[in-house]
C-alpha cells in the first residue's frame, strides 16, 4: 500500500522524529468531502488558493464571495464562483498545472480545512476534483470578525498594485506587526498546498530587504508545507492587512533551518524557515471586506 505522504514529507517527518504521529494523523486525510465539511465550505466568504505557474514558481491567491460562492457539487467536486483580479495568475497557472491547494479558514470560529486536488477552468468557474481533504486544529489562529467594506467612496484604489523586488520600510513594518500570513508550496508532480501561519506580532523576523525568517511551531506532524519545501524550495507568502483589505504577496525560495543556535532566538519554534524574496506584489484595498481583531490564539508561544 502506497503512503499518503510523498518522499519530502516522509523525510522531514523522519528528521523531526515524528513518523508514528504522522502515520496516525494521516488517517484523517480523505479523498472526499464529508457532509459537515461541505456545510462549512458553503458558509465561507474567503479561500486561499495555491497554484504553480509555467515557470514552476508557486503563487498564493485569495478568492472571495458571499456565502455560497463555494458550491459542493458532490463528495469529490467543489465549484468556486469568484471574480478574480485579472492580474492574478491563478487562472493562467491552472491551465498549465492543474494541481491546486485550497485553504478555507474561518477566523471567527478558528476552524480551517484544506483541499488538495486537480482543477479545471470553465467559464471563469474553478472546478476542483478532490484528492486530499482534511481539517486542521485551531492552533495559532487569531480570532477576527469579518466586516463588509464600502468601495464607492474611492473605487480607483481597488486592485492598484505595485511590483518590486526589495521590501520598503512600510512593507517591513507590515510584516513585523503581522500576526497571520498564508503560505503556498508545491511538491512532486506540482502537488500544491496552501496553509496558514500565525503567532504574536514579531514572530516573523525581517533579516534584510530581501530575507525573512519565521518559526515552525508544533503542529499535526504531517509536514505538508515543510515536506514540499524539502522537495521544492519555491514558495509564496501572502500577508493581509485586515484593517483595509490590502495584500502583500512575496514570491521566492525557502530553506528549512534545524540548528539549535537559530532556534534559541525564536521561543516555541521547533524549526525555522528562511525565505529569500524574488518578487513583491502589493495590492491596495484589494479585498471587499476587513476583519476586526478579537483576540490572539491561546496557543501562540510567548
């Protein structure tokens, strides 16, 4: 019987000494959507999607809509009906590499689930055939309440984007103050995954204009993200300004750091990820909502 994990995931599990735990948690991965998961999906107003472009670079996209923009057609088929910024590469990427990683997250309830599978584009609708479906625990999710935003006052700001390859001082401050970001990675056969990371502000260290370090805290031992990074360093990070709907996407490469000297600088970290930036895309007032902060996760390391 073949493993549900690929070679990179299994190697990181071995290096971390958690093969037994990974085997147990891996039993929660299904190739279909249980009814309760289907209900959760159809209530959501936001999805994070990971995809791989023709040059094998990974991207993180965000899809939004009113509850019901995600439709569970059957136990292995999800349709996503969402208007997407024309500059976003998601649709083009999926026409080259059909693998997609989806993260559905509800900050208010701290619930999240992941779907990895193959996507097909038809009439601007993304149809996903599921291969891996599983829930994640609520750890490191900061509670927030979504609030609709009115765009009528200054519609020209929507979708405004800047492209650079060096962080500005404002962007550095944004990252240092962030308590949440999203990460997309891709392993063998372009199998793409989207995931969430959270902690107290300052848990991401800005090392230079083009380099970040962030911790890997205790999780489910599957190592989907780190296993992909072990196999393929191409990575994308997405930061959201929950106060105004702006987004900051960083494209680059990641390296796993295991040495104890570096770990001592980041309380609670079991490993660190060093991320080297190659592209930066900032979009002002990109999202049609903001989210009011409620409280930090009780699991955040001090």
